[in-house]
C-alpha cells in the first residue's frame, strides 16, 4: 500500500486541478445560484425550493452571459462581459491555490507567489473557455446578401 500512496496523492491533486480548471468558467453562475438558493432557503422555500431556485438562477446567469456575448455589437462590450465572468474565476483560483499552498509550505511569500500563479492560470483558462463558447462573427462583419 505504501507504494501506491504517492501515485494516489498525485492522481488526487491532478483530479482537483482538473476540476478547478473545468469549473472556472462557471464561477459566476455558481455563486449567483448559491446565493439565490441560500436566499430562497432563508425566506422559507425549503430545501427543494432552494435547490430549484439556485439551479435555475445559475442556468439563467450562464445563459444571459452567453446571449449577451453573442449579441454584443462592440468588442469593448464583449470584453466587459468576458471580464465579468472571468474575475470570479480568478478569485476562486486564488482562493483554491492559496488553500493548497498553506497546507504545503510554511513561507507566506511562497504561498502568495503560488496563489498568484494559480489565479493567473485559472483566469487564463476561464477566459479561453468562455470566449471559445461565443459564436463566431460572420465573415466581413456583415451578412452576405444574394
């Protein structure tokens, strides 16, 4: 069993890193859904009602972002929309990497260094994934007429 422990640890860390990068795009919809679900629960909706409200709010937040990104006519507006969805991912990446760094190393300087590197990696991943979901513009900027 001792032989498998290092491999299992590396596999576990790899799984959590993959999960963090995969879910980085959904940081804002997840946070909105979580807060809406907590609000619904505390106002008396119950557990099932809070789950439904939270899930529907998260889906709506993601859908509104995709529709806004597809319909935005100016590049600066698209940049703001992508920034709105990327900043929570950067914060989540910093927090997750900081939590791991605090468990691994005693130096606060190195903890901060690795936390910033992790935040940048998650932010870049979220940016690339979110902009990759947007539909491409028509060639030439306008629709061809026949």
